[in-house]
């Protein structure tokens, strides 16, 4: 596997003393790479360092062999970035935004640019709204425009930070498919809370927690770790929900019985629990964090939203957590 991104001993301490990255080593090859982790884990910090927007306090990172601190221009020529907050250009038309960005990235000649803009818009499924003003796009379309702008100069590395926050289920499916397609020709690093959004196109992921990589491997390996921790428990519907050292992820209710699908820390299954079939990646992630004693943070952040007893299966379309507050830039 050829390496696109190589990170060694990366550490970042913000002014004020927050340690956002605490010794990260990571090597990423072609395809769709998932960067998972709870709020504040350091995902955006890592991405901004790779994008040359933030200088790390210690350690090294390179993109296609170019150092992100010493060879910023070369790194930038190879990457496209969709930041966590993307909302500018509201009064412009979709095609104007892309034409301007193509111009800025050095694509000269009006007709060359027009061809490129058309190709990119088609590739993200926005060909039909090329003349529409950005403010009139839906949330999903705006994200896809964000991807289009990041793709305009045909980068070999695409970095997308929490692209699915706030999208409805249909838009999320569409976005997932787009990432899978784009990941066939380049490296994509995609950060998300919503594990299901990585989709089938993702074969490699890392879990960041408190500035450290706590898991690195394939989705299948993450699921294997969850073996025995995902279970179902059926109780009379009239009985109160079960309580214990586990988290309910969904429930199926009928007049007589309710089946609770849950994830427990290892060895903490309640009486009557039976193994659940086919754990989802999201349940695997929850199982892993429970085993680390960190599930509370995920639940607090709203990643697994069963708490008020809704029958909604958050495994299928867990609602996105609220966007984070903007912070002062402390760097370049
Ligand atoms: N500009 C900044 N100045 C000071 N502290 C910061 C800054 N940006 C982030 N932090 C802190 O660094 C840590 C890592 O933040 P980061 O934004 O990288 O996490 P994240 O994994 O992207 O979180 P989220 O899921 O909420 O987007 C957090 O404790 C955060 O509060
Ligand atoms: Mg972030």
C-alpha cells in the first residue's frame, strides 16, 4: 500500500494548555479512511494540521512525501479540504463559486474552467442546480458543493470534517455513496461521530480519544471486538425498561413484549440477555468505548439517542449532534 499521509509523534497543545493531540502516529493509504472519536477528541485539530492550517507543537506529518510545515505549498496543491463549518458564498451562484475557486487554484482559460466546473458539478450530482444561488440549496446540496470546491483542482487527498452533521437520512445515504465513489480514485479522510456514515466504502479507520489513537484497523476488526457485548433482552411491554451497566440502542415494541437491543461492557450482560445478530459498526464503536469506560461521553454528546424512551432505532438514523461552537483560531 502506498502511503498518502504519514504522521509521527504528532502533538498539539493550544494556547491555554489544552492538549488536543498527544502523540499520534498514523499512516494512511488510498481509499476512504474513517476518523472517529467523541467531541473534543482532536479530529479537527489533526485535520487542520494535515491541511497546513495549523502548525503542530511537536512531531511530523507529511502528505505524499511533503512536510506539512516546511512544504506547505506542495501539500496544498495535493489536497482538497471541506472544513467542519462551510457556509460562505451564500449570495453567489453555484457555478460562480466553483469558477472563482478554479481560477484561484490556477486553472486558466474560461472554457477549460467551464469544462472542469461542469465535470465536478456532475460528479457530485449538482449539475442541475448550477445556476441556483448557494443560499437556496438544501443542507445536503451545500455539503456536496463543499465537496465540489474541494475537488476542483483534482486533489489526490480529500479531507472532510464531519460532513454529515445536520443532513437528513436521504441526503446522508447520498453523501455516503458519493464518498464511496470518490474514494476509489483518491485518499479521503472523513471524520464523523456517526459511524454508520462511513458506509461500505470504508475499509480502514482510526478511533481518536483524548488526543490519542485508541483503535486502528478495519470496520470488521472493530466489530470483532464487540463480540458478545451486543445483546437483546425481551420483557413485557408493561414492565419498566431494563437498567444496568449497558446502553439501550433501540427497541422493538408490540402490545405484549418489548425487545431491547443493547450494548454492555464486557462481562456485564444482564440475566436473560441473548446475543444479537449482526452488530452494526455503531454498536461496535459503542462497545469499544464502553469497554474503555468512555461510553458516557458518547451518550452525552448525543451519538446514541435512546434516552427518552423513543422507539426510534438510533442504529439506523441516529440524529447528528449539535455543531460545535466556533473557537478562536490560535494559529497562523
Ligand atoms: N482554537 C482552539 N483553541 C483552544 N482549544 C481548542 C481550539 N480548537 C480546539 N480546541 C480544544 O482541543 C481539543 C480538541 O478539539 P478538536 O476540535 O480537534 O476536537 P474534535 O474531535 O474535532 O471535536 P468535535 O467532534 O467536537 O468536532 C478540545 O478540547 C478543544 O476544546
Ligand atoms: Mg471537529
